[in-house]
């Protein structure tokens, strides 16, 4: 294929990509519930499942009258707090309850060997991973910021 033919094909492909439907600017949402609806529409359009963006606990809070943001719209600090809190409750609860103190093998026995310092380390590493995962996934999906909804 000659260079002019290649350039012509490339130009046509670029035109097709830019001929997408015109974006209609919607005004900003008037309240949190409308913003939440727009956020869920955006995550659905990006191919992110509802179970991942708005888990059952969020649905429970919504029924109680709260309007929690989906994970992909939360700040990094909140993601650290939530991820760390859940992990600490699980691993710290197992360690504190001493349920598995008599277990000699397996992951629970390993948890008892590392002790509280290990639980703190696992919590921090997992919380950072939780936060980074959601931020990177939101960026790759091209989700708008919460204030822009």
C-alpha cells in the first residue's frame, strides 16, 4: 500500500471516530439522589457492574435515607478508611476472639504467628490496594468526577 493510500485510510478512520453522536451538556444535578443516579448510569455505561460500584451495604444505607457515593466516586482517603476498616474487622476480629488459638496449621495459625503487627501490616497493604484499584479503574473507565455529574 502506498503512503498516500495509507494516509487516506487513516484520515477516514479518524473521521469515523470523531463522528460520534454530539455530546449534550446536561446541567449539574440538583441534589445528591440525582447525582447518584447519574453516577450509576455512568458506571453502567463503562461496563462496571452494580454489585461492584454500589454494593448491598450501600443499597441498605440508601434505603435508610442516606446517599452514599459509589466506590468509584469516593475520595482516596475514604477508600483507605473503608478498605482498612473492613480488613481490620475481619483479621483483627479473628485474632482478638482467639477462636483459632488452638489451630496449629493453615491461614488462621499463620495469623496468630504474625500477631497484631501482621494484622496492621495486612490492613495497610490491603487498604492501599483497595484505594488504588478503585481510582485506577475509574480513571480507565473515564468516569466523570462526582462534582461534574
